[in-house]
């Protein structure tokens, strides 16, 4: 599976592509950032980010685009820009019929380091180790994008099995309800026949 991880940001949008290989090997196919000029108006900045991300999508043809789920700390203005970038990235993927997945920062940290409270240095170190990179990816946005892609790569099989299990449980519950209704009808028909 090939996954493009995106750490959304209006000034620097981290992007990283990973692919699972044979025997559970994982490789990095590319990592970097898409930038937008800080002195441009917001619409022009969003266009710059969109075009940059679309180039990554077209070049690497990922099966999934994994995006960090936006959450608010204190800086609402910063969160708004990040949310807008998330939206244009999701739109770019959807227009190409590519699956989009959102992951929270804490779930990414937990998947990569084992702790949802890991700092950026720990995440970068683990990403470098897992991908066999001799030098850590920089800036941190790029490392975060690879962490997102790895998180999705590792969690997707479990999520798929969970979805299958939920679907099977729903089918079993539906079939059970139908049997109960038939049994109730048969029971009331039998009672009525004895009158």
C-alpha cells in the first residue's frame, strides 16, 4: 500500500510518501514540504498549497491520503488556516477517487512511538529509525507527514478487519431479528389455529 501523509499548514505543509513492501518492509518514496508565500492573500496561498499537493499526488499515485485531524489549542487563526489546508488536500484526493483518512496527533504519536504524548524529537527519531533514514527528515512538518503515513499504513489493516467484523455483526443481528419475528408470527398463528 502506498500512502501520502500530509501535515497541513498554511506556510509549510508537510508531505511524505511511504509504501509497504514485501515481508512487512516499509520504504520512504519522498518527503518534503509545500510552501505558500506569507505575503500573498489567503486564496492565493491556498492555491499554491493545492497545486503543490496535487503534484505530489500525481507524481506518487498514493492509494490513500492520510491527513492530520485539525484540533484547536488556543490560536484560532492558526487552526483556521490548517483546517482550510486540510479541506483542499481532501478535495484534491477525492477528485482523483483516492481514499482520505484523518488521524489525530495523539494517535499518530502513539502509533509511531508508543506514547500519545511523545514530542516532535521522539517522533522524528522513530520515523528515521523505521524508515532506515541516515539523516532525520527536516523540517518537523516533513517528519510529521511521514509519521502520518506510517500510522495509516500500520492501522489500516486493523481498521479494515474491525469494519468487516462490525458489518458481520450487523448482518447476524439482522438475521436474528428476522428469525425472532418469524417465530413470533408462527407462534401467534399456532395459537389462533386452536381457537
